[in-house]
C-alpha cells in the first residue's frame, strides 16, 4: 500500500478504494502515487457525477478534494497504480506504451477513478507525465458532451489547474482531469500480453473482463461455446454501436490507435477530436494525421481494423481461427443496423428501412456538396418538420444547390406525413442536438480559463449535459463557427 504523502483530508469518501483491476497482480501495473503538482485550483467541476458516485461531500469538502484530485494527496485506502499496455499507432506496431501520465486512484461504486496528467510513471517514455490546461478542458467538456448525447464514453469529474510550467510547442501550464469509467482497459492491454507470449496473463485479463463486464459470454454457445470468441464478438458489437453514434452525430475521434480503443466500447482518450462544422466526409481533425488515416469517413473501417488487432491478440485463447473471424464479422451488421437506426431517427422515422437509407445517402451527398453545417442542418430540419406549412426557408437557405434540396425536402415531407407530426418532431429534436462541443467554443472556454475565468467551462458543462434542450441565452454556442475557427490547429500535442 502506498503511503499518504501528507495528512489525509477529512471527507466522507468511500472507505475502500481497492480496484478490482489491482487484483490482477503486478504483471499488469506498477503501484505508484501521483507526483504532487503544487498549488492547484478548480477549473471545472461536475457535481452531478460526484452525486452519481455517492460522493456526498464533494461540494462541502471542495478544498480537500482539490488536493486529492490534483494529485497532491492520497486518501486512506487508495492504492494508486499505472497499468501497462501496448498498441498499434497509425497502423504500425508501437510496442509498449502504458499509462504514461494516467494514474488509477482506485474504484468506488463500480467506477474507476483515474487522474490524467498526474506525473511521471515507468511508462512515460519521452513524455513529462503531464497534461496541459487546454487539452484537459477539452477532455472534460467532451466526455460530458458525449454523455449528454447518449454516446458511450468515459466520464469526467473535474479539471484542476496549476502554475506548473510544461513545454509543448510553447510553454503552457499543467492540469489534471479526473476520469471515471467502469474500466480503462484498452485493446492494447490484450495486445501487450499476447505480443510478449504471456498467455497466462492474457487469459487472466480476458477472464477478468468477462467476469466483470460480459458474464453472458460464459454461457454463450454460439461460437463453439468459446467464451473468449464470444467476448471478441461482444466487443465488436459494442464498438460498432459506439462508432455508429459517432458517425451519426458527426464526431471525429482523431486518433483511433488501438491503445485508445476501450474494451467496453467507450469513447476514450479525447485528444485531437472534433465535431464536424461543415459536413465533409473526408475531414481530418488531427493535424498530425498527414495521410488522413483517421478521417471522419474512415472511422468505421479503422474500428474494424483495430478489432482485428484485438482478435489477433486473442488468438492464443481461441482454438479455431475461424471462430475469431466469425466473431469479428459481427461488426459489420452491428454497425450497419446501429447507423441506419440512428440516421432514421434523425430523419424522424420510427424505424430504418431501405427507403430511409436511400434518403439519408442522398441527403449526405447534398450536405457534402455544399459543405453545409452538419449540426445546424439537422436541428433546422427538426424544427422545419414542426411547421404546419413547411414554408420556411431556414433549411434550403443553407444550400447553394437549392434545386437539389427542394426536391429532397418535397420527397421527405411526403414520407414524413406517414407518421404523426408531433411524434416525428419530438424524435428529431431528441436525436439532433442543438449543442455539440465545437472546436471554437472549446477554444473560447480555454482562452477565458487562461485568464482564470472558468465561468464558460461551467456554462458549457450545463449546456452540453442536455444538448437537446434549447438553453435560451446560449444560442451563440450553437451558431456557425466564426472565420477564425478555421485556423484552430489541433494535433496530438496535449
Ligand atoms: P495518447 O496519444 O495521448 O493516447 O498517448 C499515447 C501514449 O503516450 C500513452 O501511453 C500515453 O500515456 C503516452 N503519453 C502521451 N503524452 C504523454 C506525456 N505528456 N507524458 C507521458 N506519457 C505521455
Ligand atoms: Mg491514449
């Protein structure tokens, strides 16, 4: 057990922090404490998540929690650790990676509590173990934006800031994000033990994941009764469902390396992500991604490729390779169904069919042709549907090709009349968000935070927690990006 570095804070936090992951044993991690960051301040807080965790004193004992969640102090019972994993980065085997700046503090209410940017670990390689303020604010807000959108994700409890200088392209300051998820296990954890021929540990890892998160794989007889093939299939389906949601909402992850792929199908490791402004299927949000490997429209293919890396890693556990291939094949129908259903809902249709898919393809072609703002289009279409005469020009004025969209809208209104108007309209307004975390909006919050004004971080958290609501007074955050948004360059540097 790690010693506390100073007197424990007086909080009513969980008495036992022991993570179930730590029971796997020391082949899987290195025990170590966060490196104190010095004087810290709150940048963003998510009391709603604290309540979900049962941390009733999060507000009351804010000063004590600030020390713990910036890595300055441990609570009694915490046994922090950094885990080892490997992975493929940009399609190439990258060898050992691991938690180079993330430290797991422990587990409460079935959720792991992890500090990102908490100092050096044995897996830091050339890095400094820290995370900068701008990327920490982006991760904090985007995690909760995804949660608000109903997309599987790791959560974010808070961001703390500091004066500690860190060097990236320029000098910046260090911050810490507290991330929360049932597990931070990645495809790369499996790849690590498989690559090193540590098949006992590989099996222990798979057994842990099955027991804790996929118990039905033990009794699934579909893939020769092999629980590991069944796990692979379950992960393929979950990944397909999450990526389908990304595609439907216009989310570009930016760095889908296998070490950033959650075994639970959560959106994980927010770095150079972006919600599309103009619809462009080839959009590349990561300025370090010179070849567009992780371009928006590539994401489903990359997810499938990444699943093959996981499948390859799990082969020592699956006696017959054809079972693994069959398991992975579940990705394709899983993705197709999830995507079709989500796009049909965006169109206000009760269910997906060949007609909804055809209309959707045609629409995306029109949106791409005119580089129409993706989020604004869908929200305007939802409101347009509510108008009795459907006479307003708010949708068609988004297009240069007015003939194309007029024809599409005409055919669409014929189809949509099959459903009760209020039903379709409600469905659309609850599927097409008014608010997503656009790059320039995040940038405004970051710039204000650099002057110690954290009010926009807090406002955006509220708005993004319920992105389908109107939030009067916050229209500016749902508007078109300003010209300067085009010059924001987000790279892997964080
Ligand atoms: P990422 O691209 O952020 O997912 O990081 C890839 C790998 O590099 C992971 O093993 C990270 O822990 C590690 N890493 C990224 N940034 C740093 C840093 N500043 N210090 C130490 N390790 C880092
Ligand atoms: Mg990562």
